[in-house]
C-alpha cells in the first residue's frame, strides 16, 4: 500500500487539476454582508485549533447568531459551559490560528472562516454574553483572515438534513455505555445515563 501514497504537491495537483475560477475568487479576507448573513443565521459551528498535543475540532452551538459580528474583520464567541477539558483554549494559547466551519440547518452550503483568536476575560464582554444571569468564563475574539463558502456536495451526498435519515438515539451505544466500556466499568453506565439529561439541562449555561 505504501507504493501508492502521494508524497509531493506536484503529484497531488496532477490528480485534481486546476482550481476553477469561482472556487478561487470566492475566498476573501473580510466578512462580506452575504457571508455575514450566513454567520447570523447559524446555530452551530466547528472550531478547529492546533497546539503542542496536536489538532482539535470542537462543536460549538447556541441560538442563531451566537457568534457575534463586530465588524467585517472581527467576531466574538462566548465559550459556553462544557467538560472543562479546554482543549481548544489550551491550543489557542500556544497557537492562535483557528478555523471555523458554520452550518445552517436545511442549507447545503457551509461557511469557512480562518483567522487568529485571543481569549478575553474582559468583564464587559463576559456580561454581554450572559444568559440567565450566567456569564461565560471567557470570550474568544476572532480576527478574520479569510472567508469563503463551501459548496453543498458534501451535505447532498450525506443527506445530513434529510429527516428520513435520522437515527433514533438507541441505534448507537449510550453515553454511559461508551464511558463504561472505555473506563473498564469505572463509570456505571445506567447511573450515568439516568443522571445525564437533568445535568445537561441544568448546565447549558
């Protein structure tokens, strides 16, 4: 199998050919109003970071527009409550380069934003993102460097928004079952699954 590994850029580019004009021209260095509209409508994004322990891709979500647009070169995103692993934040401290992939339910295209991030604890910013009197611990200040939309082929192929393709939660192992298996039963699956729904509801913010 190693005889068929692509190891240089020239070989790779020869497989795919030239980038078409529209794909090249759609990438810009600022938030065009049409791109901004996509962010304002999005309730979900994937945040990609890189640090000394490698790469990380973290799901982020809230009400549509949860990533606030300051201007055409700057975004704000609250770091909502989670598991306290802070993998993304650790990475940003080491390497501020980040990437965001925004999705909008029912829309095939996605929006890609690349840039640099800073971690802010400005009290005014934290209060600005408070929900139910609960402020986030930090807010990401994202400096935009490139923005472009991704075509809908991946979502068309995957039928991601097709309700007929949705699986019932019981089709896969539960959270508790996964934790019990990977921890050699140190965590009790039944107890964890019973306690998880009310805990999630109580700790969203």
